[in-house]
């Protein structure tokens, strides 16, 4: 039987390149009040910045969009277009990112992965 762990456990497991079982990491994250028993981040973890909430509301200003995804400060606002209330980028830029995403630092990679996950992938 395969156990499906919450995304924060999976992300932590790959980030720390754990050699121990995921079940121990899950228990540790719960014990340290980083996630609750369902795998959701705790208010304390969000407040202290241990976990980032990538919830993207409809009709964000471009500045608020950049607060959520700081990596996009590398692009100009003219390279984005608001479509149905969400900031979108050109396909050519998505393809460029796809070629370099694995070389980026963890935080930048996470921002891009969350952005693209919300949009059905790169």
C-alpha cells in the first residue's frame, strides 16, 4: 500500500533530501507545529514565514502579484497580461523558464512551480 503524504511533507522531504522515512518527517513537522495532522500549514508556521501561502486571488494588482511571486520582478510588467483576473505570461517565456527551472535556487523554483501548477503546468 502506498501512503500519500501532504504536499508540505513531500516538499520538505525533497528539500532536505531526507534519508529517513517520510512518516518520521511528517511526525516531526506536526510535533514542531509546522503542519497540522491534515498536512495544512499552521497559523504559527505561516506567521513566522516557515511556510508560504501561494494563494493567488483574482484581480491582484501587479505589485501584489509580485509580492506573491518575487521571481517575476526579473520581468517587466509589459510581458504579462491579465486574463480572466490572473496575470499570465507569453508561451515563449514559459518555454524559456522550462529550460532553466532545474538550475534555479530552491525558493525561485518553488515560486515558479506554484505559479505554473495554478495554471495547469508549464
